[in-house]
């Protein structure tokens, strides 16, 4: 499997998709966890460089300001998208991440969906509808070469 970045707004389904890909035996890194994101909101660039230099078969998930610096090292950049109301509903109900429960955070998600998602879309090689069943999304990612 090639190096793949799965990106998208909070609530799009990135972590759920990574869990399914991991269940299928894929090497995955969810950069929301494990110290991948620095205090300034960007990836730890040295750590990401090392990961991509040493693993040819990895699926990375995240949405950070400096991810574009790494696009040339990924074979595919997959944008998971969903309507903003779906994103808000998902983040309000999830139990593994507290982000998105407050009205301020939900307003931020709305703003990011309007301002940031178009930038992610411009850099993506493939866009998938995050409302699809996770098995279908994982199949689509599995078929990337």
C-alpha cells in the first residue's frame, strides 16, 4: 500500500476510517493522538519526516496547518468530507475526543468548513463522502495504488 494522507474536518470520519484500515492490517498513524501535533497546531516535522522516510506503507490521518509541506511525500491525499451539519452532529456525540461540544468550537468548525476545507480539497487527489459506510471508505482507500 502506498503512503496515504487522510484529511478533513473534525467529524468527517478520519479516525473511524483509520481504525477500520488498522483492523484490516494496515499501518496507520492518527496524528490527533500520540504527540504528533505541536503546541502551534502543526505536525512535529522531524517526526513526520522520519515516519515517511522509513515507511512506504502507511496511512496517516490529520488536518494541520503544515500538512501541505508533506504532500509531495504522499502518494495520495484523500479528503473525507461531509456537510457541516453532519460534522457538528458527530463531534457533539463522540466520546473519544472532547473537541466540538461547545458552541464556540462548533462555530469554529463551521468557519473551518467554509475556509479550510476548500484548501484541503484543492490539495487532495481524491475526495470521499464521509457519510458512506466505513467499510466502503476503507475499500476505496485499499484500492489506491
